[in-house]
């Protein structure tokens, strides 16, 4: 039996509203910690999360001062693969976090989402 992959497509999670970014990144980390194959694709507004100047500056916990970057780093360390949409990057900027594994296009997201062995969550 083929193992299912979890594909999390973050399109509308806006770094200006970090409370909407926390859940998908946390879920990705937990799924990877449970030994699932997990990919997060950052596209649309969410592609900004792949940028150093954004992810490292936006706090998600005022008590600990942890940032969106800390969540991404923890997820990547747990085994989550991060991909970013090339077209969205052209609108957002170019200096990427080292945790970004690959630049992809829309065809990649569609192919992965249509695969019978992939479960897709969108945010």
C-alpha cells in the first residue's frame, strides 16, 4: 500500500495576520512528527512567508517572541518540505529562507493535489 502524503497549500494565510498562519504550520509539524510525508506550498499572499524579511520579523507569541520563521524552522526540522510558488515570489521579493526546498509552479500544485495518494489541506 502506498503511503499518503499531506499537501498543505497556504494561499490566503496573510503574514500581516499571523494568527492565520500558525495553525497550518503547526499541523504540518505535528504530521511530520507522526512520520507522515508533508509538503507545504506557499503561494499567493502566503508566499511572503518564504521571505527572510517577513518571516523573521512577524511575532506569533508575544510572551516568547517566537516568529513565523521559528514555526517554519521547527516544521522543517521535523521533516516538512517547503516549496514556494515562483510566480508569487515575483510579486513578493526574492531573498528566501534557507528552509525553502524548491520553487514550483501551478502545475506542480495541481498534479500533487490530484494524486490519489495525496491529502490536501488549503488555508
